[in-house]
C-alpha cells in the first residue's frame, strides 16, 4: 500500500507542483488549502505524513501542529516562507519534525519526505514491539493509547501521561466497558464508591481533565463521548 501524504498549502501553483511530484514518486496525495480543512483531513485520513504550510487561511500551521500533536504522531514537515517563521519552528519546538524554506527544490522536498517516512516506519515497528512485549492481561490497547494495568501507567503515543489516581481509575473503568453508555451515577458509584460525599459534577470535572490528556481536541472529543441525557461512552 502506498503511503498517504496530506499537503496543506493554499497557493494553487505550489499545490499542483508538490502533488505532481509526490504522485510521481508513488505516494497517495490529498490536498487542502485552509487550516480547518487540514485538521479535519488529518483526523479523517490519518495520513503517513503532513506537509504543512505556515501562513494559511483559518488556522495557521503552528496552531495546526499544536492541536495535532496532542493526539497524533504523524510526521510533520513545515513549509516556511520567512526567517521569523523558521525561528519559531526551530526555537519553540513546535513539534514539527523538519522544515523547508520557500522557495525549495522539489528534489530537496522529495528527499526530506522520504527521510521522514523512513523514520516514522521505524518508529511504528518499535511501537509494535512495545505492544507485543506487554501481555494482553497487562495492557489495554486503544490504538495509540495504552493502559498498562500492572504498572498503572497510561501512555499516549508512547509518552507517559501524568494522571491523578481518580483519573486513572476512571479511564480504566471506561476502558473495561468500551462502547457502553455509563451514567454519571454508575460511574460515581463504581469509581468513587458508595460512601463518596459529592455529586455527579465530580464526574464531569474528571472527564474534562481526562479529555485534556487523551483527546486530540478536547473540545471535540472522539474517545470519551458525552451521551445526551445519559452519561458518557468510551469509544477507545
Ligand atoms: Ca501560504
């Protein structure tokens, strides 16, 4: 299967040139021209690589990187136009894996793309090894989110999340009941216990905290879903 590359660039001529050259190398290419479409496409297509222009309509490349980095591990090559943009890419550790300054040659771009994809393949293989090492009883695996029940440790994209004890228990309770609607009352009873003096808002607050840690975009949760009038459902 050929690797999928999402190109986020608002300049039609450059879009075309980049797409043409990538396709010629055998990559599958998707192009979007603004920031919001970029986020949507990145989530929907789960591409193998993102080529990301910085100055874009909607959200800029920095904002997109910041949001995507919370939940996705996709390699990002930024396309910068100005020196001060490079400073930000390099200096602020925005989470981009590489950058190219416009104007760049297609040959250079192809080399960088190839290098990033190679790196990312190695990383995925390592991740597979990591998953294999944890036996099924020890780990609950939800794509890039792994709950190690022996070590009471949760990792997202291989990075350990700092969870409060109740956040961990809550997440584990959800993980063990994936796909089921769980009411606030049930959650309160099972995670906090019968004798807990408090109300169901405690659950909402903890859900909010948990979403900040495990969701790519906490304002549009895809893992911990609110069920209207009911409670919450964990999608995995
Ligand atoms: Ca632009």
